[in-house]
C-alpha cells in the first residue's frame, strides 16, 4: 500500500456524485465515487475512507471582512507559516468555535484591559410636588462614596465582557455556545475586542479529515472507492450552513476536476468472517447501510455459502430506501436471504430496526446460536444503544438466560471472546 495518510493524502477527484433519495425526501443522501487511479491505495470491505475537507471560501471571506484583514498576513500554524487566508481555508476548522479559542480570548481580555466602573460623583433630587431640593450631594473626597439611602452597585463591563465571563464560568453555556456558532458569529458577539492575525488563529481547532465507511468492495469496480454520505444542511442565526466536509463534497467538488485529498483507514475488527460459510446479520439504518453494501458485494463476488440477513430503515420507503434497486435485485437472486425494513414515518406508529429485531427474536437467536456474526453500523447515541439492548433481551428470552447472564453473554462472549458482535458506530 502506498504511504498516503492524513498528513500526506492522495489527491484525486470524484467521478460520480448523485442523490440517492426519492422525490420529496427532506433528506439529502449522496452516492460518491472516488477515483484511485494509480495511487496504490487498497482496501477491504469494512474499511473507511479519510477525506480532507476545505473550508468554504465565502466563510473565509466573511471572516476576513469582519476582522478587516486582507488575508495576505503571515501567521504561524502547526504546519508552519502561511498566509492567513490559507490558514483559514486549509488548516483550521472555522465552521465551529473552539473552546480553547474562547478561553484564550478571555485570558487576553483579562490581561489587557481593566473592567469599567461607574461611580456616583454627584446627586441631586427634587420633590415632584413642590419642586424643592431634597438631595444635593457631591463626592468632594474622591473616595467614591454614595449619598445616604443609596447603595453602590459595583463595576460593569460591555456586553462582550459579560458574555465572555458567563461562557468561561459556566461549562454548559460554553458547550451550547460553541455547538451552534462559527467564528463569524463570535466576531459579532465580541466586536469590541481587537485581534492581530496571529491572535485570531490561536486556539482554533486544527482541520481534521473525516472518516466515512466505504460502501463498495474493492473488486466491485476496480480502481474506485464508493461512499454513502448524508449531507448536513441547516439554518442558524439567519444563515444557511452545511457540514464542513459534506458541504465541501456536495457543493464545491466539481465532478472530474476538483482535487480532493483522501487516504485509507483500515479496520481490524469490522470485517467479514474468515469462514465465508458463516451467516451474518447486518443492522444498518440510514447511511449505516454503507459497509453492508460492501459486505454484500464481497459475499457475492466470493460466492459465500453463508446467509445474509439485512435490517435497514429510515423515514419512508418512497424517500429514503437507499440503493433500492440493488437491494431488490440481491433479494431476487438470493444474495440477501432475509430483508427487514423499518420506516419510522409511515403509519400511525414509528417503527425502528430494533422493533423488527424483537419481532424476529427467536430466529435471530437461532442464527446466533448456530455461529452467525452480528454487525451494527450507524448512530451511536440512540440506534446502537437500542439495538444493543434489544439483542440482550433476545438472548435472555430465547437463550434461557437471566438478564444479567444475557448481558454477560453479549458483552463478553459475543463481543470480546468470540468477536462475533461487531460495531461501526459514530
């Protein structure tokens, strides 16, 4: 394998880029094909492709305008010196603020500026009934006293300083703030604070590649690698935004011409059984289908004797049945032995993959008891947890185990000892 890496990616182009969703879908899921050419890059079903993004030029220009910099200023970065424009384009994540950047801002503010203070130096008050003078007080001593009956309220700062203090002192406020804002937002909030070009980039997160589960067997289409990518789009603070890498690939990579840096990220665990006669159960809703498309291609090419059971789901069959034609063809030809589909926005009740697993619990247990491998790919926060819990319940009910024994069987026996329960979750 060629020595391509995140620091030294292979520069290639996207040869195919099309939407997989049906008409009317509110999601945007794309199939992308990258050319490997004579790169020497190789992979196997289950591996991931690393993609190096570039920051949106309109966001870069927005930052330069907000800071009043030309972009030609030289700054020092983790990769050595470069222009500020290059740093904001290719070296830092500018679509979301870093906690370290905020903390650095607070540190500079506390070092460089004293808090503003308000003191009462004189006070006159007249009666609203007869206009007579009630209070006539002046601080002749300069010691900052207050008239009788009044209390000193202390110092105050501008809105930037107040916000900064809140963020630094309250971790939850900090997390909420950095999750939903980029540096254009931050510059608006902290408009009273000045920056040098170097100070501006200090504390920014380094630009990191994104890893995507490969959706093809290397033998399916020689010299290419396929991805299944959900494009992130949203509006916040009256501005349309996209995911850094997904927006880059979907909107700014011209097919066949725009160069994109890629590298392989091999997996040691999320692989097909060495014994191709083993049955496999695959649970992959949404873009979690990607590695299982690769698995099914590979199982067909290898003429594997094992059965293939696929659980897939999304919102609707009409809008989100990804790779429908391929899947239906595999079903007809017996490559997919069993195929269960869960649509969460069809019918009166939401149906997810874990519900279908529970429905077929006894058969799943029979497959596992007879040596089947169990794979999960997709959302870590919700789906994977629900699938995990359902699998334990199935093993308990149909394997004649207590809940504790079933948990031990799944988490120690299947996952660690036998390595027949494998996950690619994110």
